[in-house]
C-alpha cells in the first residue's frame, strides 16, 4: 500500500489531536484528568463504530454490545483471583480461578468482541437499511439481557467492582491511537475501498464484482474487535461497571458523537467524540462548581443534559453533515505562498 | 401442550390490550414516517408529556384533564415538527434519527427538572385509575381498560381509515406517502399534509398517554420510553413502508410479548427480552421488508 503525503495527513491529524489530549490529561489536576481520559476512551468507541457504520453506510445500534462484551470479559478476567471468590460468587469455577494481566485482558476483550461480531454478522449482514438497524438493536437487547441476568458468566445485575484501574493517560492515549491506526489502515486498504464503494452505490459495486455481504462482515468483525478493545479500556478506566453503563445511553451518545462529527470520515469520528465529550465535561463542571451559564438552572439537577441535548440537536439541524462535513483531515496547498498550511476542509454548501 | 395450556383467557385479554395500545403508537409513528421518512424516536416523550399533564391535573374533572392532555401533546407534536422536523426534511435518515434521539433526551431532561421541583421523582396520575378495575365476563376477570384500549384502537383505526380513504386530505396524505415529490408536483401542499400527519400522530399519542397511565399511574421521565422502543422494533418488523403493515407489526409485538411471557416458566421470564428479540431477528432475516409486506417489495431490502 502506497502512502502518499495526503494519506499520511489523514492519519496524522487525528493522531496528533489524540496525543495532544493525552498530553493535556497528564498536566490536568486529578479531578479534571478523568474528563480527558473519558474523552480518549470515547474516541476509541466512536472510531470502532465508524469502522462499520461510517464506511459501510449501514446503521447499526449493536456495536455497544461488543463494547459490553469486551468490558465484562476484560473486567471479570482481571479482578485478582483472591478477591473473586468474594465478589463473583456464582460464576463458573473456570472463570473464578483464573485471572490475567492488563494487556492480555485487553487482547481478550478485542478477540471476544471480534468473534461475537463475526458470529452475529454472518446472518445479519445480509440486511440493510432500517431492518439492519433494528436487527442489530435486537442484538444489543439480547446481549444486555443475558449479561444482566446470567450470573454464571459475570456479575449479573450487580456492580462488577475491584477491576484494576490501569487506563491512565498513557493507556487511554495509546488505546485511542491503536483504534485510529487500525481504522486508517483498513479504510485505505483494498477491502475498505470496496466497502466504501458499496456504500456509495450498492448496485454498481455489485456489478463490478464486490461481494457486499463479505465486505460488510469483515468490517463488522473488525469494528466488533475494536469495540471490544475499547470496552476493555473503558472498564479499566472506571474500575467498576454495571450492564446499564454499556447499554442504550452509551449507544445513543456514541452514535450522536459520530453523526455530529461527520458520519463518513475518521476525522469526523475523532472530532465528534472529542467535541461532545468536551462539551459534556464543560457542562458538568459548570453544574458542579457554579460556573454559571444561566444562573437559575444551576440549582436544578439534570440541566447539564438539557444543554447537552439541545446543543447536539442544534448542531445537527444547523450542520446536518457534521462538524467536519464527513471529510478527512487535509493540509491544503495555498498556491500563492507555495507551501502547506493546516486547515480542516470546508463543508459542502 | 404445556405452552398453550398456560395461555388462558386472562392472558389473551392482556395480550389484546397491550397489542391495541402498541397498534395505536405504531399508527402514530408510521403516519409521520409515511410523509416525512423520519423515524421519530421522541414519540414516547409526547406520551410522557401527556402522562405528566394527566398527573398535574389530577384534581380537575376527568374530562378536562383528558382534554388538557390531548392539547399539550398535540401542541408539543406541532412544535417538534416546526422546530426540528422541518429544518431536517432534506437530511439523511441517520441524521434525522439521531436528532430525534437528542430531542428525546432533551424532553426527558426537561421533564426531570419539572418533576423534581417537589423534591421527589415521579408523579401519580390517578384520575383515570378506576378504569383499571376488573369486570367479570363469563367467569374470567378482565380489566375494564382492556376493553377501552381495544375499543379506542378499533375506533381510531376505523376513523383514520375512513379519513384516509374518503377525504381530500386523506387522499393527499396517501399520495405523499407513496411519492412525495410527484405528489407535490401535482399540487399536494407539503406543509398541510405533514401538519395533518403530525396532528393525528399527536392525538394518538394523547390517547396512548391516557391508556398507559390507567395501567401504570406512576409517571416519571422515562415513561413510555421502553414501550416506544418496542413499538419502533415492531413497526419495522411488520413493515414500515405501509401504514397497515406497520400497525399490524406494533400489534403483533405487544400481543406476542404477553403470550411469550405467559408461556415461559416463571424462573425464566427474566429472559423474555432475549426470546422476543431473537424472534425479531429471525423474522427480519426471513422477511427483511416486513412480516406483513407481501409481493415484490418484500425482496427489495435484501443485499
């Protein structure tokens, strides 16, 4: 694969931005660091969703199932063996008597997420449009129901606690970078281009021999693996997790991040995740410590959500193609100066 | 068969009751989808607003309370169309859907603020609660609301069918639903048709608000959220491209959920969502354009 300068900027833009956020996290105070780490983990989740939804153009509400599987796999397998007997009483003995370290738990999360996505995707990738959206949503419901009620594979409806909090600034940044690099390599590859072609015009793509079912299944599996990996990062960030934290709200929030950033570009996924996380952090700071936006709202609980939802709706109404217009990061040549200057591309219209 | 033995008349009554309510919601969602091609995720929050209105007007006469509920829901429905749907008319389906997520969260957050003014979460809408009493029919206790729900659903559907079949606005709506651009070229006024669909869908949401608060008078910001999600699934499973298949889909998912719940062993009912959604996946794989969509359309969605 040739990587001309233009292609490299497509990678360097998102990567440098993520490194910058990671660097900011190390300089932030202990109470603020969490916001930056959360934003970085959001980037991994949204990039994972982008790999399937953005490139294939098929809406999926199911990618958070793979985040959930990854989070609980990494979580359950990295609680220290000596504490497991007390915390996870009804779990299968095999799971109870074994634990793994931080990096193996992340790899396990990615492997399980990918395997689950492959199994689910084999039948479901025949669908498109709303039917695909609803079928993947059904997967989310089933995953949540089983994780919540079957206490032999995890904590069931209780909180999974005592997970080592290994996702610091370094791991969050590296994790987001891994997701971005994988997504970049995939979308520049032959397979990624075939899938993109099928998004733009399924009939023409099929007529030149693209096997849409296969291409979608590959992307769905890759997206599932990245989502599982992001779930692992997430559980190691939180230290404790319930099934509700990787369910509907996270699904809607991460999809909103992707659409707000710009559905069809990696740059959009990264920008959307960082912009919405940043806004959310700013609003919760404003709510807690009295940085009044409008002073009366400060007294009530839940105003953060009012503003967050209103601003998200407003952005979508004003810029339906997203903040980046769905285009990749580019350095544009300014002809009269004859050198390169950084600029994010203008949206169409 | 033990599965059939566990389904008695009581369960059938509940199944018809829930199916009827879901059918009404399905019409409300399907009608707006027909003219706008927009899946309104925030439909449940219209119902929630109606339920809160019923709760806050509990001291009023029942009729006044119900009228207020309808007024609030229709006004909110129109406002939603004007402020959100209209600017989004030319956007992609994904953008429209995600925007209605945001609207849904916005309305829930606002409801939470209003609700928490008295320091406790949730309000009780008790004015219409007497409908929840049971009456005995042939030795079986069936709740009055079941009859009301089935009656309201049938009445509303027949009335809507007549309006769609016999009136000018109904004709225009059907034309717009099958091909909006051509309908506009032939003189159908877009805003009138959309306004009609939005008002009717609001009226249906009002009716559903009344029926749901009878069964569950405890109103909180997430009221009707889960029902809306289930109905959205049912609408797509039934076939969202046509109003009647969408309605049947809504009815079917309510009806089947109650029956599956009764058929599952008691200690397994926690897995009810898994069973229902597994059925959903099977149906979607076999009939991607919708369970009730027959003919050439049925094969179209398949890759």
